[in-house]
C-alpha cells in the first residue's frame, strides 16, 4: 500500500548496508513503522539514548563483564520494569520495538534487540543467541560468554542450558549443530526472525495483507528462500492477486520439485490457471 512506501524504502535502504554498518534498531523500527503506519523512529531512538545515558556511569563503575550485566539487568528489569509479555504473547505490538520500549514489555527477540542495542551504544560486546523457540542476549568474554534472558528479567543461562534447549527442540543434536546454532546470528537473520514471528501472528489473525508485507520484507533479507516465495503466493491467493500467486507457486515448484507439498499445490493451482487462461 502507498502509505507504507516510506517505511519500506527506509527498511530496504538499511538492509542493503554491510553487516557492520546495518543499524539493527533503525531497521526494527522500520518494521514497526510500516505495520502501524506510524513513524516513531526518531523519538524511539531518543528513548534508547536516554537509557544508555542513565546506564553509562554504572557501566563505567563496573570492572568485570558480570558487573556490567548486573548493572544493565538491575536498571532495565528492576528499575525500568522491562519484562516478557506472558499475558498476551501473540499481540503484534510485542514485535514492535517502539511499543516494547513504550510499554516495557515484548517478546524474547525484541527485548533482546533492545538489550543488544543498549550494549552496543555502551561499547559492550553483546550479541544475540537464536535458540529454537527462544532468544537470548550474549555478552562475550575472553573465557566464554554470559547468556542473558531478557524475557525473564535477565535470568542467566549456562552454555549447557542453551545446548539442552537445542536438543529438546530437535530430539537430538550433534556437537557441530549445537556450535552452529550458538553462533551469534547476523542482524539480517534477527530481522527475518522478527518478521517471521509477525507473519505467523498475522496469518493466525487472518490479516493477510500485513502477513504479505512481512513476507515481502523477509525476501528483501533472504531473496533466495523458496518457502517464502511459496508463502507469498499463498497470501496473494487469499488477497485475490491470482496472476502473481500463480507465478509465485510456479517459481516455488520449479525450485523445490521434490518438496512434500508440491503435488497439493499443483492441484490447488490447476483450476486457477484454467480460470486465468479462460479470461485472458
């Protein structure tokens, strides 16, 4: 929709930047801007700057990484009251960084993004941990890492607990797979995960227009993802954009001819293709 163009263009411009230059907070705020049709980008960045301003003397007074984590946790979770939204987990606002800061509540990934962005502005080596079914922040140290759970008030996780989360999700997991998953995700991967959360929420709400917007932005981040092309086609089908839906499903079938859903999709698209041929 035309009203979304400024937010989409800003998002596209940001995610074209190299990883080191990509501003995660701004890109996350562009997601919120588009989906709410409200530009809170600059005012929210000012709110983050205020959090950093209040924290800086406490960080400067710390000596060890554990001192820094304790200071951030005490400020964000005890004084400011940030917490995971367990009461209404599926509210789309939990994925909007501006709303998370305004309401002091959100999803694991958005609270972790806030933690990471505060840490980055303080010059601290804080990144993410994209566990299956959960998201943490990580403070890198010379002798390992401190794993922080912003959704649960800054609770600390051990490396073994992170590995167990992976094993529980997969049923079994090799050491190589665990090491791979435990690597810090890229900013693009974090943004794509945020958008997938929103896509699933919108589909559950039957809000196919906003679900389509989420998929379109995932494809800006991950252009060679057949499953997202398929989902774009199915969402276009819901929105009666039949020609482009058919093109997307055909593209998916060509890319993934052995996928388990190909036969079902072909059957689903056959009458649509026949209809479109009859009216052309």
